[in-house]
């Protein structure tokens, strides 16, 4: 019964919290935010998305720590690049990265990681070839970027999802 009313309780609660942060707190906004969150949760349930199977929670925690560190490091690098100019040998560019990861949830998390990290952006994934096209702001070495993505992120995502 409760799962029918709240099929995705975390989603519903997150949407209510988000609604309250973008609007001033009042009982009317709380009621309206709850209604919007419930409708969104029911809509999501009608789509019947498959639920991710996380195989290693310790790898999730480790990946979160690595990504937070990389985001801070990238913010500093991009700020330095913007404030003090480019190095002579650095240039932006597009890279094609071959991926072994095939799990849709793992690919979604990888896209979030690459887009949330300043200086890189996920552009396109070719599922038939298993390649990823990204844009990097400071392309010092294509091999270094490929190794970073494959060894730092993809390997952990495969441990978590596959």
C-alpha cells in the first residue's frame, strides 16, 4: 500500500527539499511541493525503470572520495588556466575513449562525473563501437586522459555495477 503511494520515497523527499530550497518556506509551498513530488514519483513509477544493482558499497564510497578530490583539483586547474593564461603546449580538444563499461547506470554515472569535473565534458557515446567522445579544456596528453578515465573511473564503475 505505502509503496503504491510512495513508489520512490527518496525521489519524493528530494524533490520536496529541492522545492523548498528554491521557494520561500510556507505551508502552501510545502503542500504544492509535496503534490509536485508525488506526481513526479508516480510518473517515474509508470515508466518502470530498472533499479541499479550495486555490487560494492565500499567502491561507491571510494569513488565518491576520488571524484570530490578530482573536482577540487580540476577547479583549481581551470581557475589557474583562466586567470594566468594557457601554457604554450596546452590546447583544448576532442578525444575518443574506448570503453569496456556497458552497464547503463555505470555509463550514466560516468557522464555525470566527466561533466561535473571542470575542464571535461561528455559529448557522445557510441554504443555499437563502445567509444566515448569527450571535450577537454587542457589536452596535454591524449593517452593521459584515456588512462585517467579507464583506470580511475571506468574500472571502479565496473566494480560497482557489473
